[in-house]
């Protein structure tokens, strides 16, 4: 029997040991989240694509606004007066 054990030692290999710590809640803890709350979290997480799409659309509009403002800064006084008069009339205002 001793001979068997000695023979096994020559075939031992090194192994890596990893300590796993549990950061979540254990089943049965009083702090377990209700199933409805977990379902709500899945619902919120599932809306990521929609949120990205809305954000992308908002960024597109923001770039359009910034471009329009940059172009308005370059207007001459005459162009600005004419544009303001046109806008006032289109909103139903009285001519100046």
C-alpha cells in the first residue's frame, strides 16, 4: 500500500485555487428580492436598445440645432431683419 501512495505523488500536478466570494443574497435570506422586482429589473434592462435609439435621435436633433445656430450667427443685418419679419408674419403678426 505504501508503494501505491509513493507512485501517485510523482504524478501530482499543480492546480490553481480561486477563492469565490458571494456578494449577492443567499436563498432564504430576509433580504431576497421579490420576484416582481426582479421581473421589473429585467424589463428595464431590456429597454436598452430603445434608449440607445432615442438617444441617437436626440443627438441628431441636437446637431441640427447647433448647425442652424451656427448659420444664424453668420446672417447679415438685412437678412436677419427680413427673416424676423417673415417669421412674424407667418405667426400671424401685424406688418411693421
